[in-house]
C-alpha cells in the first residue's frame, strides 16, 4: 500500500531522462511494500490485534521519517487547513484502508485481499467522474469489466465457499485508498512532508479507535518482538516510500504507478511461501486479470 501522498503533483519531483536505475528503485519499492502483508500477519499471529500492529507501524514510520522532514525548507507551504486536511482526512483514510485490508487478509489471505484492494484505480476514476465531472474514456469502461471479471475469478474457493464479507472489507480498503489518492492529487505539497503528517494522522486515528472501542494499546513483549515492528515501519513503509520518491525523480509518476504491480505480486508470493496461503489455479488467473484491468486505467486519457 503505497503511502506517498501528493506524489504526481509535486514539481520538484518532475522526472528527468528515462532511467533504468529509476525503474529499479520503483520495482524495489513495490516489492518492499509487498512485505507488509507477511510482516503484519506475523505480528497478529503472535499476539497483536490488527489495531495494535497498525498503530505501531504508523508510529514507527513517523519517527523514521521525522529526521528527513524536521529541517525541511518546504514547511512554509503547509498552512493550517492543509495540515488539518492531511492529518485528519489523509490519516483517517489511509488508516481505514490499512485496517480494512488486514481485517480481510486474516481470512482471505494477504495475496487475495491485496488483489481486491488493487481495484482502487477504478474507484479513483469514478471519484474523478463524480466530483470533477472528468469524462470516463472507453479504456476505463473496458478496465472495469476486466477488473471485476478478475475479482469474480478470485472468489473461487472450493469447499466451504468464499466469504464475501471479507471480500467487501478488501474492496472497502481499495475504496478508502482511492479517496486517499484522489485527495493527494488535489494537494500540491512536498510528498515526504505530507507522508509524515499522514503517518501521524493514521496513528492518531487508530488511537481514537482504541478510545471508542475502550481498548488499551498493547505494548511489545517477548511474544511480540520489536524486530517485527521495526521491520514493518522501516521495510514495509518508510524505505519503500523514500525509494519511490527517488524513482519519480528519474522516471514519470505514471510509469512508477505501473510498476506498482510488483506490490500485489510480491504480497501473493510471500503469502504462499511464508504464510502457507493456498491459491487455486483459477485464482491465479483472476489475479492476472485484475492486474491487467487495474493497469489499463493508467493508459486512459
């Protein structure tokens, strides 16, 4: 789940000449983001609940990003309304996205849940159509049909049947992330500073959820190693964010978005290899179809 906020619009990140190194950084960023499912579920399996894991993920990521933004010269562009928008709305939608994803992944598996999440480009297009009166091109309609055909194939689960409640959670993850992406396209600010505010806002959102649910924040223990928490904040959040920002200095933001396909692929592979998730042949076909449908939206004009 890419956390770079406002990336396509930031003028200082305009791409230079096409760069193989930039392509490599974008691919590496997607692969590292793909470790989130494994790292998150691993913490849940040893004692954290979803809220605990995500709260410490965002707190850790904010602390890791802080040295890069504390002396930033671009803070003067952040007025109070923008800070509030990023902190509350950006943080709220991003936290909700991650929460819905892991609520689905606990039962569907990290790979299948990620494929449902990856429908988000269609929801971004729909938001632009509804709120901005942006015309939907023919490719968008085609991509919608392809994508939802792929989601139907992903629902192949012999035996006990497919849990559509979890599937709706996974789709809700894509919808809330689409709101996050749509908002990011409207705000022209430094994406690293904005991502710091979003991580802080996400942690606050989860703390507020603790209060509403009358839960206590669970601290790490011997059963819940600090190492997992640190890797989730560093390997699956902060490092891929910085790599993606560096990549977009060398390649276009559109190409970087297309290369994000490595995130769901790596999530699915790690889920099968390290979490023992089972994926049918039909679901593999469905995953390919979903990726084709999602990527097709990037070519629509």
